[in-house]
């Protein structure tokens, strides 16, 4: 088998990504067709910048999802093939069974497969960790801004205390092996991961507080499901938090992944808290809040169903930007060999592996670097599009 030309490499890569192209066409087709019924999301398709950003983000989302089902990856991202060390893009395998489309790295692993597999790691951690951080920040920021007083003083002081540390330094401290061995990240997970339960319970209770039967059903069901997921999330066999029987532990989160997840939530929550608090201080003076108070609505109903929906524009924009920041932080951690396993195909670790021979063999480091850049660029463009459309709303 002869090595592929760059034209052949591009064609074969496009074929490998065919499930992603199909998914993008379906999503864009349905979204544009029904955009007038989809609120702010539908209005996004009136913005060229927003559409470009959304396409870049969804490309990597679908890539990560399909990679998890081995629909794009050609070779095992951790397997080594003899004779393929630092081979150039388009080099055929010695047994003639295929190609390393983007070449091999210094351990003879497929660069293309590692880049694709790395997208799934980013898609798992960045959006979900950012969502958890938002739930923590919103749950604390709403009452701090609405009630004020000592509660606001204590919570603001605590958030400022966390923000006083440089973000990167704080990340490094949380994921270093010495800190992990103390069990501090596991105990932090116990505290931080309970906030989504609190948020959902208060949200449903405030919405259906006058309908007792519905409230009990919805709140009880949500708490039951959430509690099982919460216990499974914080429980890990062999760690300091290990108390569930095997039949009740629905899933295990690898220790290194949990540490990174907790670190992202902890670092981002104070910033979200400050944003939410500032928005509440402004919105609570509006006439519709006074009208809700006059109707006799409870404070949590006003916060969650009057104030929060009217703060959605800035929060959605910040959510997209914060996913980008988290992606960069994950890449930085991987680059310095912190957080995930050393053989992990995450983009930061892959870039770090490739940089050692960058002047001689640039191909192992460039694909994950470009992938990271394109995802962050897409998130920034998506945030710009959402900001543009939310201002028109």
C-alpha cells in the first residue's frame, strides 16, 4: 500500500466523519424549519456568527458522542503498532489493514483516533461541570442578591476568598496527588454535588406550592431519582467515600475524572455566584417583581420564576463562554500532566506528548491543538450570536 496524498487523507477523514455530517444536516434542517417556535435557540439561526459557532460546537459534540460508540475511531487510541512510531500522515499500517490518517505519535499510536477520542473526554467534563457550577452559583447567588444582609455578606466574602487565588494555581493545588490522597476532593464532591438536588427541589416546590398533590409527587420523585444519582456519583469503591453496596452503586466515576470535575465546579462557582448576585440586585427593583410581591408570592417563587428567567440572556452567554474557559483549563491540566491519566487521549495530554519532538515531527501535536482551538472558537462565536439575539429579545 502506498502512502496517501493530502487529498486522499482529507477525503478519508471526511468519510470517517460521515455520521457527524449527517447529524449536523438533520439538526440544522429541523432547527431552521421550526426556528420560529424554538425561542432564543431558534433566533440563533438568524445570526451568521451564531450559526457558525453552533456548527463548530455541535461538530465536536457529535464527534465525541459517535466516538464513544466507536463509529469514527479507526484504531484503539491506546494501542501501539510496531513500526508506526512518528510516522507521517497517510502512512499505511505494516499489515496493510488501514492507514494512520494523521500519522503516529512517539509511542506509535494513531493521532487521528486519539484526537477523536479526546473530544469525548472534553464533551463529558466541560459542559456538565459548568452546569453543576451554575447550579451552585445560582442557588447561592439568588438569595444573596434578593435578601442581602448578613447572608449576602458571608457568601460574598467566601466567594471573594476563593477568587483571590489565581485560577490556574488553585486548579493545580486541587489535582496534585498529595491533595487527592487526603480525600479533600471527595469531601468537596459531597458538598458541591448536593446543590443540584437543592436547586431542583426548591424549583419544583416553589412552582407547585399551591398544588399539594403535584408538589409532593414531583418533588418526591425528583429527590428520589436525584438522591440515587448523587450517592452513585460521590461513592467510589476504595476511596474515602465508599459506603454503598454494589447493587445500589449505579456507576463509578474514575477517581482522576472526579477530581477534575470537582475542581472545575469549585473554581467556576464563585464567579457564577457574583454574576447571578449582580443580576438579582438589578432585577429585584423591577415593577414585575413588585407586582409578584403584591400578589403574595413567596421569595423563592419570585427568585426562580420571575427574576431568573429575566436574567437568562447574560447567563446563557456566560455559560457558553465558561465552557470554553473550562475546555482551556482541561487542556492546560493535561498539558502539565495533571488530573487525568498519563495515557489519556485528552487534547492537553496529547499536545504535551507531541511537543517534545515538535521541531522534528509536528503532526502529533497539531491536530489536538487545532481541535481545541476550533471548539473554543465555536463556543465564543456561539456566545456572540446568543448575546446578539438576546439583546433583540
